[in-house]
RNA sequence: GGAGGGGUGGCUGAGUGGUUGAAAGCGGCGGUCUUGAAAACCGUUGAGCGUUUACGCGUUCCGGGGGUUCGAAUCCCUCCCCCUCCGCCA
């Protein structure tokens, strides 16, 4: 959600920034709605003042037992009621119109974000590790091991689901535990166990609603299944004034995520890359206005560290203006090397949202002794997507005989198993 | 799922139609006193929005939304949440 006052101060800058995302100029329209809104407020308030004064006098007259005077005053303001109701109705309508318009406009990119139309405009910032030569694809490896079953998953649930067994089921669990332990033990994140079903307000707060309903699953009685724990973690501070001494808050959770993948028909149909359900370790930070941008760099390093310790080659991309998500002001993607595809594939996306989500959630903070409140700044990032990490481990660690070596750091989480596909793995 | 009871400011808790943004207490902040602190005493202490160069003025908010009324924390409708008992249940 944008600040209409900021738009009023510099409408041209607003439109210019939006245009880098391919959004048509809309400041003029917004300011028109805002003028209407403020006129309606002024009108309603004037009438309210009149009414309040009259009511006060009536109260006084009644208090003194002067019924005749009270009656005279009541007759005097009788006509006010209708006008007031109309004015208040107009105020509500004008407010809604502006809010609705603002709610569907994406966030503004930071000034240092490269301008571009789509993913071709993204900029590679750095690489880590040596990409290996091609391997089998992860689903070939998994199916050969007899531990990855798309057929039975389809029978249960349809396409874009998978059943993992034995060593791979355990590897999946080990990956999630390893990641979350790293973040809570070494990077100061606090672990949360959270609902995966949430209501409208929460999903509006992080920006998936009202625009992106098709991407989400919804229960019959109106709950949304979270597409990412960003929704639940970020909304933990909604509708509150947080003491600034508690910032930055660094929050993490290991949860399942649910995505309808509407509109991605035909893409990544084979394998575990794009599923309706996957587990992910999410990293959210709640910061003040000053430290948000720095926190993005820190969070990116936290996510990178997971890949480093797993020994997976990757590169860091900075997304251009046209490829960033709705709520982001600046985004880094981590792309892991997949020998099976001979390509880098996204495994984490880390974004700084400024106060965009803070406004939508009415989440504020205050410095000690200050009267002024500010909207919190928020960041989110995957640290990492567990399913895709499993894919990367399979393709990077597969052996010539089809078994898979377990990365060293995961072995404590695997009960000491070193090779998946051998007798005890 | 059935029956009942509740949601008031940072907290506790009064308030069932009239100058109530809201008593009182606690907490917080400032001051007096004190070498300092405590105690005591005095004062102060919610969040938005509109308007104004500013001081200020106005307005909204007592779980959310709508309504009745000249006037609503108080009455009505509706939704949400919490608690107790019963039922069911991992």
C-alpha cells in the first residue's frame, strides 16, 4: 500500500518509478480520488460539528428540565440528519475508492534496481562453487532409487504432487532441520510454529490479496492456505505498535507452502521443481526504516550460507524492475546449479519491501520516548525452499551407480547415513 | 456441534442513551523534596484523520462493520474473537 501523501508530494516521481515496472501512470487518477475523499471528509466533519453542538445544547436543556427549549432545538437540527447521513456515506465511498485503487498498485523499486522488462534484465552479481557437468535429472535419480513416486501421488492428489520414501523422505526432513537450525543457532533468527490456514486480512497484509487470488488455495469455509510462511511470519506484528528496541525482529519457520500454479501449465511439469505443496524455511525480518536495506544484504548471506555448507554451486542474481514481485522494492534471487538441467534454477528469493506491507497490516513501531509512530519495514526470503534443495542435492551428489552421497553437514540429521541407496540408506 | 458468559485506554477495572476520549487504581514521564535513591506530594500520560506557515481548531475511534436517535461505550442487526459447561476428538 502506498502513502497517498507521498504521491501528492511528488506525483511525477511516483509515475516514473512505476513505469520502470511496466505500470501505466496513475498518479493523476489517484490524486483525483484523494481530492474527492478530502472534500467528502471536510463536508462530513462540518455537519458533524453542527450536530454535536446542537446535541450538546439539547442535553443541557434537558438536564435543566427545560423541555420547551429542548424541543425547539430538536426541531432546529431535524433537517441535519439526512444531509449528515449522505455526507458520511459519501465519505466512506470516497475512502473505499482510494484504498481499493491503492491496494492493487505494486511497490516502487529502489533507485539502485536495474531497469528491465523481464527476467532477461536481471543482473548476475556473483557466483560460488564450480558447476558440474550434466547428470541425470532428479526425478530419474529418485525414481531409480525407488524413493520418489509421482504416479501414486497423482492417484492420491493429481499432478504436481510427489511421494517420497525412505532415504529421500528422510533427506527432505534432514534438509529442513539443518536449515532452520543454522538460522536459529548462528544467525539470530527465532523459530516459530505457525498456522498454515489464514484469513483474508493476513493475505492482504503481505500483498497476495486482492490481486492474486488465483495463485492461492482456499478452503470451502474461507481460509487461505499460505503460499509461503512470509504471510504468517510477517503478520505477526500486524495491528500493533512495536517497541523499537525489539527491532530488528528476525523470524523463521519451517512450513508447508501451497500454490495453485495457475498460469504455469506446461512449465516444469516433470519432477519436483514446481509443486502444489512444498516445504520451505522462511526468513522474515521486521526492521525500522533506517536498517531495512542493510538487512537485505545480511539476509541474503544467511540464505547463501545454506548453499555453501551443502556444497551446492550457485549464483546471486539481482532482479530488474520488471521481474520483481508485487510487494518488493529490491530483490535478490539465489539460483542453484542443477547438473540435470545444465542450468541455474531459483532456489531462494529475498526481498526488501520497505513499509509497503507495514501499511497494509497497520504494523507500526515507535522509538522510546517518541510520540511519533512509523510503519515497520519488512523483508522476506527463503532460506531455502526444501524441495528444490533436495533436487539440487540429488543432481549434484549422485554417484555413477545411481546412489546419492549425503552432504557432510546433513549426516547428523540422517542418523549417520552417508550414501542413499545402499543397504542402510 | 449444543448451552451460557464476555470483549472498555500500556495493564486492572467503573460506566446501560446527554458537555464521557471515557472514573479510579497500577504502570510510564516530568517536577518538588533528597548528597543520591526510596517514600510522599504535585503535574502529565491513547491512536488516527482533516485543516492550518504555525499556535491551534475540528473530527473519528470503547472487538470489526452496519443501523436506530437531535445525541450511542450504553439500544438493534451482523460478523470476529475469548471464557465456562456438555458432546465429539488427534
